[in-house]
């Protein structure tokens, strides 16, 4: 269904960034706009899946495919 369009480094950085943002919420739950940390779900999910809808729209691929 979805063709992988993220390379290994791209995926790893997305997972790290997403996890760091979600962790930031738990380290600072009472801060102003702390709910924005939950946006980390987006890079985490796309990193785990290997498919980015924005890359798909613009025709970008960071993975090595044949």
C-alpha cells in the first residue's frame, strides 16, 4: 500500500526526535503549551512506518530503492 520513501538515517532521526518530544511532555507536564510535545507522535509514527505523506506529495525519497 505505502511505498517506503525514508532512508535509514531519516527514519532513525525521526524516531529519536519523536521519542524525545514525547519524553519532554513527561519531564515537563505542567508547562505552558506542554501538549505540543505530543506532536512527537507524527515523526515517531512516520519513522517506524518508513513512509512520509509529505515526501509522497513532493516526490521526495531518501531511501535507496531500485
